[in-house]
C-alpha cells in the first residue's frame, strides 16, 4: 500500500514549488499526494457565511488546480479542505492519513517574523510530529 505525502496549497509561487517537490518525491517513493487547503473564516465578520463560502470556492479552485497537476504527473492524489488554520489543517490531515511527510512552501521569512506572525512553515517545523519539508519559493 502506498504511503502519503501531505502538501499545503494557497495559490502562491512557493506552494506551486512545494507541489512540484511533492510530485518528485511521490514518484520516487510510489506515494500518493493529499493536497490540503486550510481556511479559517474571520470569526468577527458579520458575513461569516459569505466569507466561508468564498474561502471554500477559493480552496476548490486552488486545490483543484494543484490536484490536476498531481494527476497529470501520473501520481494518485486527493483534495482535502478543512475549516482550520493552515498549519493545524496540515497536521490534522497528516495524522489522519498517517503521512510520511508534510511538504509546504515558504516565502523565506525570517524565523523572528514567522514566530511573530505565525507563518505556517514555522508552526509546522515546531509543532508537527512528522517530518516537514519546507520548499523555498524563490526561483533558483
């Protein structure tokens, strides 16, 4: 039975590079990819239902695009969307599927900025009990 790689998407260049790396790894390891879009509506918004619906539509579009890339590369994949903050969603899905690894993109923010602003890669590296591969978004 193939293993799983969990990869987060948000429509950014670094998330696209994370998908590329996950595809390479999945091919080498004969793993499947679980594309994850975590979203958490702003809880103070009076229009929370509209905000949630907009985020779900965004997740379906971005996640679907990533999943299409995965499948076009000949790798099995699925999309999971959770109403949770990004790092929590990735950790929860990785635990659910007993993932080999979490793959996520990074803008290359400093550790201090990540700690203060709560960057997803920073949180994953410090909170995940599974290996985390952080893929830098800048082109070589």
